[in-house]
C-alpha cells in the first residue's frame, strides 16, 4: 500500500493536490472547454437485429456561441438508461457535457422496454447485453465519430456497461468503460442481506422502475401520442413477469427470494472473464455507504484475478501481477453522491487515455484508490490489501470486545427477537440512496441509549491507544442457541468517540436458516473463521435451526475502509432487525418469541475477524 494522503495522481485534480507523477502525466491537463453542447439529433431510431426499435439522442460538440457542429472527428461516449433519455438525463445517469465540451460525442439511449424504446425491460437480461453490443457498433459508425466508443453511467447504467463489455467480443470499437456505483451480484448486494429481503432499496427501486417505464414514453415521444400510449401499455404490462412476480415471491417466501438462474444471469461477477478477454479497460467508482458497497471491491478483485487466470471468486493473492487496465475508486459516499466530489476530470483522464491514446498518467497509479472515511486517501495494488491481516476480536462476558480469548469456559449473552428496529443506523442513509443522509446525521448525534434497541447487545473494546485502520471485508462467527426454529442476526460495527458520539462503519445480516456456507467461494479469516463468508442462498441449502442446539452462524459484514481514531472504542452491536430489512412473512411464526444465546466463552467462542492494516 502506498499512502499518499490526498496526493494521488489520479485524484490530484479532484482534491486540488497535484503530486509528482510519471513524466508523461506531467504534460496532461484537463484544459478548458473548447466547445458548446447541442442535442443535434433527438429520438433517433436505432433498429436492432430482431427488428425492435430503440430510441437515442445525440449530443455533439458545437462551435462556441453557435449550433454549428465542430469538425471532429470525436470519440463517442454511450449511455444506456432505463430512466428516459430526456427526463433521466441527470446526475450519474446523464451524458456528461464536460466531456462533450472537450471533444467527445455523447449518446444516450433508452434501453429496451423503457422510455421511447420498444421491447421488454429485462433488468440486465441477456437480450439487454446483446442490445448494448449492437449499440456500440452503431455509435462507432455515427457521422463525425472516430470509431472508438466508451461507456458511462451509474447504478443500473453501470451494470449495463459491464454486461455490454462482456458481450461485445474481441476487437470491438468499445475501448473503455467507467461504471459508477455498480453491483457485482444484485441478489446479494441489494436484494437480500444474508437471505433477508432488503425492503427499502430492492423493492423500492423495483416499484420506481415500473413507474418510470410506464410514464416516460409520454415525455420521450411527445409528438407521437398514439405511439407513446402504446409504449406505456407495453412497458406497464412487463411489470407482471417482473415487478409483480418478484413482490409475490417475497410475500410467499419462494422463487426469487432465493438465488437461482434468474439472479445468476444478472450477476456481473460471472462475466468478468469476458470483459478481460475482450480487452475493455474498466474504471469502477464505488462508495462505502453505497447500496452496492458489498460488490464494488469484488468487481475490482474479480477483474484483476481474471486478467491473470485466477478465479473471479477468490481474493487476490499477495504476489500476483496487477493489471493497470482495471481500477476502483471508493470512499465514504452513498448512492446519491458517488465520488463525493466532481468526477469530471477522472472521467476525462480515463477516456483520454483509452479513446484518444493520450498518456494521462492514469496507468501509473493505483489501481485501488481509497479515500479513508477518517484518515485521508491512499493507493493499493490489490484487494484484500496485502497489509491487512485478519485479526480475531472475541466477544466476552460483560459486553467486552478484545483480541484476547475469554477466560471463562461458560457464558453467553441473550438477544431477544424484534421484527422492527427504531434504532438510528446508517441504513437510513445507505438504503435510501442518500435521501435520508441528513436524518442519519441528526439521529446519530443522539445520546447512546437512543442508538440501541431493547433486546440488542453491544460489545466494546477499551479506548484505543493508537489508530486502528480497517480495510476490507469483515466476517463474524456467532456461536449461538435459538429457542425458535428460525433466527435473524443483524451486526453493526461502530466507532464510539470519547464524548459518546457513535458512527456506523459497516453492517451485515444473516437469516439463520440461510447459514450454509460454500467454502470454495468463501475467504478465510482469523481463528478459523471466514473473512468473507459466501452463502449459497438456495432453497436446497436451507437449514432449519434445531431449538436449543448450539449452532454456528457466519455473518458477512460489508467491506469497510476506515480508521478508528486513538481514544475511540470499536463497538459491535448485535440485533435482530434493521429499518431496511423485511422479516420473511411466512417465517414470522418461527421467529416470534425467539431468544438467542450468543456464546461469550473460550470453549465455543464468537469471533469478529477484522482486516487490520499493520
């Protein structure tokens, strides 16, 4: 790991710190705007191989103060959106005018079954990836294009980039992509947490997709109202096999509640080898409070592994070569403010490197760029960090968290099941995509008793004598007895300041019957635990709990990059609910009146495996 605080070459312009970098990079500057931007073609029909017509808008550089297109030729930045190429052309879903002003053509397309485009919305289905590959070829042939294409966008648009990059094949006009806040595995990253359905983000977003698909045709095709009505009806009917089916499965605890071929087809992690084989450089932007917090580092490690012939499911090894084509920037940001600052210059640096063949110096940085939530920024070569050692913190009687084993041979701490939580958690910010960011900031400054819920348990370290840097995935092995045939565990890691202020660092959850482990995809941790436990989450892997029997539960806490300051205490809070989690309706009877005896002794220890940077 190379600690440079905010003096990262890549981030220098972003944070107004310009360090010394490779000689070639010293000559690269983002430069001023050279052109104005104009939408020169709107609602452009793009006919797919099967006859479906998608609709696009083309934004071109024009001479300043005019509507005259600049001479060019220019590379093309393609954005594929489900939110409407006009109404959704904002934020991380937009064509970026900053790039167009500096010599790029911007194209935004309604994906099939949305906006003004025909077809059926598939939520990252195979046809959507094939459409993306066709759109790349079409964009490369646009008048005034150099024939080279990049992809841009965040969230849904970022995930589409990954599938498109896997579908284009070798030798494609696609030269680079920049997915912002994108999933590795939408099922595990968003839809569930340890088998418990994420009610706020996943079901909320599904409802939003339905509304946007149904309403945006009127805005995208205002001059053809009959066609807009036809598209609205077609897009709305697509909600029966998609949104309605998913909602019914949640209520009935069946189908898409479990991992299956449906979700596996929609997991970008499975196509990372194709992206590498197609030679598509990828710059990922993530956030430590993002809805896809879990998956973004796994996309990075998966791409790096694929480039050297290792499994995309494994952690990077300490000595494997690092591929400069694949980068990740992550920091203390949520889905609503990825990058924290202005990403314009990062995008320009990346696309100038690959689409204009300019040495911008980006290949001499990172490739893992981390903004620590409390201690500045640093660069690293791999994930997990070679300098991060899995370290066992044991749960002790009396609510103590320590690297020492408990001395007693017996002892436990009891949790009581509650289906809802009124405690203040960062989940308010994270799973509402930042909409309740200020609510969390306000409630997290409340007195500590207001932050815990009756029936929860907390375990604290002594005040730290020196800063504790945590970097990577976190595993928690609980040994516990349940009085009921089902259980839910929610674990939250916190930093507690000397004045009592509590800051949530990361969290995770596990449905007791979903505790089965796939060792081949799990990462080893301290004291025989898993640093990153991988649960199959299939119906076949379900294991009902035998009441009263000591049972092992491995909880995955999403990766954290943070430093707990000296004088603070590290706290682990155990509970049974969180604001965003939906208890399985058909399992409520198996959960109610449940008490869980979490072991706090040396014979059957409960252990938190922390990736501590030496």
